[in-house]
């Protein structure tokens, strides 16, 4: 299953909420570590999606140029 920026971002928000509600220090620290990891994953997912979009655009442009060359 492909995870999206939104999925990871929601998990980060949930971890932040858990940290703010925690009464025990170790629980709060665990939730804050989880939030940091989820935020990193969200950033990576956004970057992968951006890179994929750029690669798709480059491939489409290359195919269009090849078709133009072939028909000339």
C-alpha cells in the first residue's frame, strides 16, 4: 500500500496530540520521537511524489520529441 504525505502527516499530528496529553515523561518522549519520525516520512513521501512527477514529465517530453523526430 502506497503511503501518502497526508497519511504520514496525520500520524504525526496524532503523535503530537498524544505527547501533549501524556502525563508520564517516557510516554511523552516516545510520542515526540514518533512525531519526528512521521514528519520525516511525510517529507520523504512529498519529495518522492515530486520527483516522480518531474520524471513523468521528462519521459512524456522525451516521447513527444521522439515521435516528432520519427514523423519528420
